[in-house]
């Protein structure tokens, strides 16, 4: 966990934004999948 944090600290702001955007896309896709399953 600490190594991951250090790696995160070393990322440039652009790379951090890219990671955040990807994480948001994953959570949105997961939420959509759950909602679709619930509707059935």
C-alpha cells in the first residue's frame, strides 16, 4: 500500500488526471451494470 502511495506521489498531474478519469469510467460502468441487472 505504501509503495502504491509513493508511486502516486511521483506521478505527474496529467497522469493523475488520467487515472482519476479511468477510475470514474470504471465506477460508472459498474453502476450501470448493476442498475441493468436490478431492472430485470
